[in-house]
C-alpha cells in the first residue's frame, strides 16, 4: 500500500483513467489528464467517500465521461493496493449512466470507454432520468435558465429515493473577482468545445441552497475550487 502518498496515488489514477482517451484523439486525452489532475472534486469524491454505497449513479452533463473513467481507475488501483491509508474504498457502482448534450463529447466517451459505456446524447432539460440513488451535476446548471434549473432539480428529486444523494457543483455569484475569473473560464471551455459564447445564469450559494430546499433537498456546502475560483460543492440529500 502507498501510505497516504496522494501525489503518487494521483499519478497512478490519472494515468489509468486518461489512457483510454488516447483512442478518442489528442484533445480528449490531454483534456482528461489536465482535468483529472487539476480539478479538486475528483480527489474529494474518493477521499471523502461521497459516493460510497451508491450503486446506481446518474452523471448529468457528463461530458466525455470522466467520472466513469475515474471510478473505474479508482477501483482498479484499490484492488492493487495503490490507495492512501485511511481513505474509504472507492464506490462499486453497478451502473454509471451519463447524459450529455454534445454529440462530440458523447462520441469521445464511447470511443474511450467502450461498448459497455452508458453515455447517451440527451438534453437534460427534457429527458427522463429514470431512477438512481446518486446524481452528479458538476458545473452544469448555470448554463440553463432559472426556470430550467428548477425543473431539472425537481426531476432529479423525483428520480431519487428518500435520502438519495445529489452532488451539485456551482459557482458563488457573490465571489467577487474570483467568481468573474471562473465565469471567463467557463466561457473559454465552451469556446474550446465549439459551443460559442453562452449566457450564464448564476446564483449566490445561499440562493442555490434555497432552491434546493424548495425542491426538497437538505444541503451542506463545501468549497471545491482549488483556491482559484469560487466553486462550491453542494452535498444534498433528498427529503
């Protein structure tokens, strides 16, 4: 076992999770490596055991399927004993379903992750979610109108059982300069993905939590920005 050496474990995880994306092209591969290495939410998912015990996971706005790749890599590394001491075992999901609007991203996910990859092209503003015991929504809702934000969250609640989990990462509109930097970053990513300039609909963390309460979620907030932006992970349970 690697005793608490997160940097060594991260290297193994990133290499293993990003390797399949070589099949999907240079952009997909290098994007996967950069995102998995630099985004603190991927470490938090494992270190804090946020998805522990969740067997049916729904990843909305999943992009090229990085969450699936990350959890697969985590399971493999844990089996080999490449795991920090004191961390919970990674989740052993039976299903990880992804929904993504971009046909290009869906094609990358399927090319990299294989035929068993459950990523479908869908607009989550009007697609049935089915059932899940955990839903992940990372950096997605601010691209939607306020009305669509509420509708998506209401349908997420309907897809979850009582005490089901929603992991929702959002920006804090009261974050000042760092918030503006994060919005510029969002626009840059949208441009790189061929989506053009987008209108963003942002809220303060207090407003996001109030919306979750109105949609029958009880939430707590944890910083998830890596010290640069104002991203916050809302850990919400269905009530």
